[in-house]
C-alpha cells in the first residue's frame, strides 16, 4: 500500500514526489512515456527562475534524480483506471495494479496539432505551441499564429510586441476569443489577420528550419507566407479521460480544481497542466506539485 501514487512524471508530478518523500511518505510515480513530460524535447528554456538557459532534458533529469534520490519509486506504466475500494484507491495500469491511500493526477496536456506531415520534426525549428515559452527567440522576425480562440489572440498580441510581423491565421470568419483582444489586435500595425484560411504546408530552408507556410482559403486560393516561426494555438487535449468516472472534468476535459489542487474526491489531488487554470507553464506546474503534495500529506496525517 502506497501513501500516494502520482500519475505522470512531468514537472508537476516529479515536484509532488519530492515533497511527498521529504515528508517520508511511500511514493510511487507512474509514467506512460518518458520522465520530464512535455518539456523533454525543448532545447532552451529561458523562463525558469534562477536558470538563464537550461535544456528540457537537463531540467527533467535533475527533477527525476532529485525525486529518486529522496526515495520516490518510478515505474514506466500507463494508468488506465482509478477505482475506489473501501478506504483506499486501486490504480489499474497497462501492466499491473497498485494500491494507495491518496492520488495525485499530474498527467498534463498535449497540444492539439494541425496534423501536417513535418509538424513534429519542426518543433523547435520554427514550430511552437507556446508564445510565452518561445516568443523571445523570434525577436524582430516574422511569425504566424494559427487559431481563433483566446489563446491564439493572446499569443498574437504577445508576439506583436516582440516580432516584426505577426500573421494571425484563422479558419473561420470570426474569432471565438474576447472581442476586446480582437480590437487591441486590430490596432497593432504589425498584425495582419488572414481569415477563412488553413495552413496546409510548412516549407523548410536548406538549414532544415521553417521559412514559409502555404495557406489555402475557403475559395481554394493558395498563398505563401514567409515566416520564421509558426505558433499553433488551436487548443489542448488534457490526458484525463481515463479518470473521469471518479473525478469531475470540465467540458474541455481538464480536472476541475482551484489553486488548492483539490478534486471532488477527497483523497485525489491534481497538479499541473491537467488542472483547470489559466497559466500552463513550468513554474505553475511545479507550484501545483508542491501544493497538491502538501494537501495529500495533510490528508494522510489526518487519517
Ligand atoms: C514544446 C514545448 C515547449 C515548452 N516550453 C516551455 C518553456 O520554455 N517554459 C515554460 O514554463 N513552459 C514551457 N512549456 C509548457 C510546460 O512544458 C508545461 O506547462 C509543463 O510541462 C506542464 O507540466 P505537467 O507536469 O503538468 O505536465 P506534462 O509535462 O504534460 O507531464 C505529464 C506527464 O504525464 C504522463 N502521463 C500522461 N497520462 C498518463 C497516464 N495515464 N499514466 C502515466 N503517465 C501519464 C505524460 O507522459 C507526461 O510525461 C512548453 C511546452 C511545450 C510542449
């Protein structure tokens, strides 16, 4: 019987493991793919406090080593289901079953992709899903933002202060995001809106980096837009559906919880990108990890 099982070894889950172990709680971390989560393939992180430059892999390794050295157990198994049995929970994985008194869901979210052939290959070479993370790399360059919701609008506004030109490409004829942000964007001289259009191809230069995108409008008219970067902001897919029987999700699939990281189920907590929140970043994920673990420790100490 574990004191806690943490599902997901991203920054939120590994931080939670560090806190749990420092409180001497028997901790298992389950990871479906690789430790580190979304950040592992990122070459350069510039916004993690006290680290001017660090690669995603190095940050992940350090987090993982810290959790392990403190005594957290890590198993590479995918959690398929959570069951409540009497006063404990059973986590069913693709390989086994584990018992625990508390659970921290830290399964993160995946960016929704455009589905273009070389999209994955160009990650970090012109393709990004996060302007706050990567915008600074495109100072005085030309970029495109794809999407029509609040995230896309905010990203375009953020980038308009950094890049020399921002193309905002939306497949519809109206934005679904806030009108106020649309009005602000219309006032930016370096923002051009391209409506009723889809990005259909990403073309690279000899250096393998993005240099141009092909856009097709509703009348099948094709045009080329020269850009150094394209920011895809068409939503996220939270990795939470496996647990929906026991914990409440919002319509988009995020686990419903406030800053206290408590779910509707008393012994189950949520941390990081999988939670309903506004800012999905490394610092907010690690912060959630600390809060969720502290709550789980209090819960265990009161049993
Ligand atoms: C390309 C890219 C660059 C980024 N750059 C920055 C940056 O520079 N600065 C910044 O602050 N933020 C950045 N972010 C955002 C940041 O990575 C996320 O906010 C952060 O990783 C969220 O951490 P998390 O632990 O909540 O989730 P994740 O990092 O998504 O980790 C969740 C983990 O859970 C695992 N998992 C999912 N389902 C299961 C399951 N059923 N069973 C077991 N394991 C499971 C996943 O495999 C994954 O390892 C970037 C994101 C991306 C995609």
